[in-house]
C-alpha cells in the first residue's frame, strides 16, 4: 500500500510534468509568433520612416529650388517676387508630394485611406480620389 501510494504520486507528478511541458510549448509558440509579428512591424515602420525622410528631403530640395528660381526671376525682371506666386507654386509641388506619399502609404505600407487622411490631415475623399486615380 505504501508502494502503491508512491506509484500514484509518481504517476501524478508525471502527468503534471507533461502538462507543464505542453503549456510551455504553447507559450513558446505564442512568443515566436509575437516576435515574428514584431519583426514584420519594425520592418514596415522602418520602410515608412524611410519614405517620410525621402519625402521631407525632396520637399526641402524643391523648396530651395523654388526660392532660387524666384530670386533669379526677380533679378531678371527687377521686380520683387510676390508671396502669392511663391505660395501657389509651393502648394502645387507639395500637392505632388502629398500624392506620392498617399500612394506610398497605401501601396507599400498597406494603410487604409481613412488612416492616411487622418495622419496627413486631409479629407478622406481626397485620399480616396488620389488612390482611385492611380489604380
């Protein structure tokens, strides 16, 4: 009877060990899945930051070119460049960059149009129109 009690305890402990191993395997699988998802999101975030950096660099380059153009034009005409003319040109080129940014976020980063509109502070209809016109 003492031997039977010991065997029963050993059997019970073996079942507990199996249960712990099983739950440990489940936790391990879940952690691997979470790490994989985190890696994917970090890759997407890195690509997003690269896109934003390129857009900002190009916008700055375009802005500098516009200023140089305005200065050379003003010198050639001997008239000061109007702020309105500079602003309208800046808006049109910025508009092109916004379109490129919208398409990049939609196509490359799989953002939803409403999220793009929210983050870029644009009307969702405008974002959807840009996407539709380039599909």
